[in-house]
């Protein structure tokens, strides 16, 4: 009996040792990567990045090495597309900005970025603007004069040297929507993006015949206020743009449910008063998947003030996961100091924001050391879904 007990004891010990060994050898689960958008706007102005495929490869490799995971690529600028467009070919006779010839920079960027698991958003930078520095409104207005937005004096609406189409005119809305859907249907983009010109229109516009008649039809024949900053008049036009964005969002999702819709408006409430952009409503009502307001400020106190306003009252806590600030990295001869750039990134982290989007690519080259340090920890592109 004693020998039998010893045998059972040895068997039990043998079982425990091997059981423990098998537990110890279970694969250790690695902690999940943080999720964040680390993005950059890539332009065709003040940059040579799109002038050759070699330049594109070099830029994408640099962004990948520094920890970036998203490119917002200019797709529509100054009345030209930066991709081969059948719509623009039929409209103007040019399928692409002439300087690109038979190339397709959008396709090239998508191919090179996706090799490195970098997302690409088609950025419709020019939005509802028709021209820059051209009082005639450029080719679009010359061909379709009824598309022009007009100010109180009957002139083409202009602001900051941009001339504008009427963003409230259904034909203009259909035109911009057709360009967006052309890209969504033709290219493997991860998303599309509007900015401070889409959807937007300067608030000194809206005095064209179409908009005046539309306003009168909804206000018992009353004329629009002569004061373009009248609260009700601003709100009425802003609501029309809200409705346009909702329709655009729906159209994009019908074409490709996985395509993200991003917007990069001006700061609120300035955006609404000056460009009819009521973007907190866009977020609240669920027709934007990613919002990157342009928090372009030149000192950290002003930047932090914007962060505080957005996170404390402009957006609900449940909407903050889709908020990634737009950070000014270069414009003309300006770059922030390294101290200022570091402070903005650290402020974002203090507010629980793990990423940002930079304007624009050329500035990245000047801060490679800082990005190598601050973006050393890899992140995954977030699941930008919210309950609709």
C-alpha cells in the first residue's frame, strides 16, 4: 500500500510539473498598439513632391520611417484635378492639371502608400472656390456664369483672393459631388476630405438670383438681410450646407461603405460666421467620420485655448475620438520653433488626443529628429466608427 501511495504521489508531481510547464510556455500576448491618426497634407503648391514618381516614393518612405500613417493628398485645386478625370475632360477639355501630363499622381501615391500600410484620403482642397486671384471667376464661372456666388453689390463673391461658386446651387453641388464620387468609385482611397472650402461659402455671398429666390420662397417673399452677418441669414445658409454634407456623406457611403468622410474646417464659431461652416453640427448629427479643425496658431496659449473650447463645449465626449487637430507646420516662410511644435503635441496628449495632422508635407523634413523621438512608439490607424 505504501508503494502504491508513493507511485500516485510521483504521478501527481509529474502531472503538476508538466502542467505548469505547459502554462509557462503559452504565447505571451503583446499589448495592443495605441490607435491614432498621424497625418500630413500633401500639396501641389510650394512643393515638388508630386512632380515625379521618384519624389513620391521618397516622400512616402520618409513618412513611413517617421511613424506617419495617413496622407491627405490634394485632389482638386485651382479648377484642376490631380488625377485623370473624365468629368473634367468633358467639362474643360483637361482631364488633369496639365503639368502632370499622362501621369496620375493620385494613383501613384495610393500605390506607394498602401505598400507601407499608410492610408490615403483624397483631399478636395479647392472645394466650392472657382479661382484664385481671377476676378472673372476662372474657367468654371466663365463656362457656367449662373454658378457664380454674388455679393450684395452683384459682384462675384471673393474673400482672401479666392472667387467662389454658389455652394447653395444644386448644379454646383452636383458637380462637386460628381468629382468626389468619381474618385471613390475609381480609386482605392481610404477616405475623402473637405476643408475650409468644402462645404463652405463666404458669408458675404448668397445674393445671387437663385439664392435670393430660394430664401424668399421660404420666408413669405421677404428679401435676405443686407447685413451678411445677420444671425438668421447666416444660420439659414449654414443649414443648407449642412444638408449638402449630409447628402454627400450618404452618397459616399452608398458608393463605398468603408470610405471614410473627413472634414478639416476653420475654427468654430469663426468658421460659421465667415464661411457658413457649422461643423460641430456635422459631427453631432453623424455625417463626418474624422474631423481635423485647422488649429493654426502661432503661440501655445492660443492653441491651448482652442483645444479647451473644442473639448469642453464644442464636441461631446462621445465625439472626441474622431477629433484630430490640424497643426500648422509650414506656410510661406513660417515654421514653428521646435519648442512650439513639441508643446502643441504635448498639449494634444494632455487632452487625451494621440495624434494630429500637419500642414503641410514640406515642413516634415525640418523636424525629422523631433518626429523620430515623439512618434517612436508605433500606432495603428483607429477604427473611426461611431453610432449613427
